[in-house]
C-alpha cells in the first residue's frame, strides 16, 4: 500500500513526460489551485529527465514530499481478464503474463495493477501498467538530489479518471448502462484517451500527437482525428463491452472546434470541450500560466482534487524499502533525541532536587547549630539555677545542718568537724564525754527529723569505763526536697 500523505497547507504533484514536465501546487481543504508551471522541449531527446531538470531549475520545489505522475506514453497499459478473484492468484498470473506482454527482461521493468471489476462469474478484469525501470529510477534519483521524496508514482491516466469524476454531471440525460465515456486529454506532445464506464477506468489509449504538433501541421491533425475515429474499433478488438456514448476533450483545447465537429459526426455522439481547470475556479494568474505553457493540467488537478493517491503505484521496491528504512531511522533518531532530552530533563530535575536538598540540609544544619548553642546555654543556666535553688532550699543548706546539730548537741558533745558537700551525705565528727553520751547524741539526730538515714560509722572510746571520752563519726543524709 502506498504511504499516506501527511496533511499540510498545500500539496505538490509533478508530471513527467519525454518532452514536458509539469508541476501543480494546490491547497486541499478547500481545494484551490495556487500555482502551475511547465517546462517543454522543442523536440525529442535521449535524456528522459531533461524536461524535469529544466523545470526544477526554473521552479524549485519548497515541498520535501510530492506526488509523481508519469505521462501515459511512458507506460504500456493493458486491460486483462483473468480467471480468478483472489488477489494473490491474480498477482501470480500477472507475473507469468509479463514475459508475453513486454520484450524487456523482468529485471528491467516495473509493473503495477488495479482491479477494474468482474464482468462474468469467476473472472476479474485488471488494468496492468508496465514501465521501464531506468526511466522511473532516473527521475527518482534526480528528485533525491533536490531533496524531494515522492510519496507515490502513478500513471497520468488515473489522474485523468479522477478529473472526470470531479466534473459536473452532463446536461444531457445519461444513455444506456452500456454507454462509455471517452475522456481525451490533449497535452503538449501527446494525447491520453481514457475510456470510462460509470466513472470507472476500463481502457486507455495513447496518441503520440499533442498540441505542439496539432498547431504546426495539418497532417498531424488528420492523423490525430484518424486515431480517435478508429477508437471504437480498438475497443471491440480489446473486447471492451459497450459503445462510446459521450466524449469530453480537455487539456489544450484552443482551436479545437473543427476537430470536435469531425468527431461528433464520426462517433455520432455529443463531444464536449471542457477547460482542464474550469471546475476548480482558477485565479487569473493560474489561467495565464496554463495558456502560456500550452500543457494540460487535468491529470494533476484530478489526482490532488480526489484527495487519494493513484491505485497503481510504481515506486521501485528498493526505493520503497529505502524510504521505509529512512522513515524508521528518522523515527528512531527522533526517539533517541526525545529520550536523550527526557533523560537530560530527568537528570536536571534530579540534580536540582539534590541541590535544593543540600541547600535545605545546610539551612537545617545552621539552625541546629544555633539551637544547639542556645540549648547548651539553657542547660547551663538551668544547672546554675538548680544549684542556686539547692542552696536556697532551707532543707539542703548549711544553716539547716548547723541548726540540726545545735538542736541535738548537749554540753557533753563537742563537734570537731562537719563535712558538707552538695548532694553528698553529711559527715559529723566529734567527741563525747562518754560513749553513752555519744550514742545518745546519735539517737537524738535520728529522732529530730533533721537528717535522714543517720548512721554511726564509728564510736571509739579512749579510756575504759563509762567515764571515758569517746570519739565518734556519724554519717547522715539531708532530707530530699518535696
């Protein structure tokens, strides 16, 4: 299947013939012809791309992708009826028929086909197009050097068929269902005849005479009319069922009235003359270009106006594979670039997050340092206040110790030392007149409640008897604050 055309503001289609190359640029929605141009050669040349090269030198293409039509005279078009209705079987049959239909080797030709219809059970009529590979590849190579990629390669006759479908319905009532329509497209150096049945292409015939020869020679006019007069007999020979019921002449139609009268009398049917771009409301500049170039733009306008590529696509398989690989490589490159950009964005966000967290951590550290210093000062102040409070607490002060001792001592007791440290037991040393007096002093300290956990560490008697003096050491704790 041919690749789909990408929607764009304007589309371009080229038509290449041995002596003429044409270009048409049009907008699609709505369809309007913007520009036409052509390059023609005064005589036949061996260079098949000479006219196209001259056109591209004068009219560079801004589009990267175009449609490409080849003139009918560059093809061999045959209508075949094959005994099958399956596409795969039809393709196999056509492969076998190629050797009989062309004198060229299989490797030197390109072919395409499209189904016309089934006119009897079990048979399918197809339109087969055969062209020299060298011609198409030469044109494709020239376009490649200009940076242009053809989306499809078709036959101008299919464009002429599409042009006929876009024309207004005829004023005369339609004839029988077997009547055929003959579209005659007069180009610069050739004439393309398309035989349609109910708008469907059945048969084509090419006449190697065009507007250039018809304008310069009466003999060419006679030959041209003779070819058209015998067209009904050609249809009978090709077993095309039906008769010509309507004729339409388009393309270069200047001074065609005498020829139209001859055809009307010979065929016995109405023959109309229709301007190729009349149905598309061309601008005066486009009309002037058509008259100046003396070429037909019917096939070009038809294929773009239909919005569909031709059914017969003759892009070489190698070119199609190359194009597909290029498209896939472009998609892969875009994917790689997109992935790289995405990774860069992710990396940037990651490093930005790290930087933000680092900055936040620095701020937190600074705040913690300040808080730590303040808390240390607070702890120091609390400790100082605790000490002050302890010293101010009457139950833990030295005055309390001395008051408790004064309350418990009597004349027989002599206090020699009092050891007092904060949060430590109080050690009391002294001398008693007797050991009994020392124990009595011990009992009074325990009973008065000024001390807690009063213990007599030692009581030493220096002399025997109750009258002997005694040294004592008492350890007691200060009561805890409530």
